[in-house]
C-alpha cells in the first residue's frame, strides 16, 4: 500500500513540475522579444563583453610597458661593481 501511495505522489509531482515548466515558458514568451531580436541582443551583449575585454587588455599592455621601462631604467643606472681578481 505504501509503495502505491509513493508512486502516486511521484507522478503527481512530475505532473506539477511539467505544468510549472509550461507556465514559466508562457511567461517567458510574453516577456522575451521575437527570435530575430533576441539574436541581435545576444550579439550586442557579446560585443559589449568584447569591448570591455579589449579595454582591459589595452590597460594591461600600457601598465606592462610602464613597468618594463622602469625596470630598464633601474638596470641602466645601477651597475654592479666588478671585483678584480689577480691571477698568478
């Protein structure tokens, strides 16, 4: 008897979930634009992301160049003293 009750509950839960999914899809259809417009929106979102990444890359390249220049300047001004070793 208990097994039948559990099976009935599972089936009813499955049906409820299916019904909820249908309702969610209906709501999404109401709020989402047509397919062609969605494609354009997605394309624009990718373009925005790409633009931000290019900005970060440019800033990173600039900062890297500045640090390389600083390292070059420090390397030129600070020379190690060479010790002379006498050879017999």
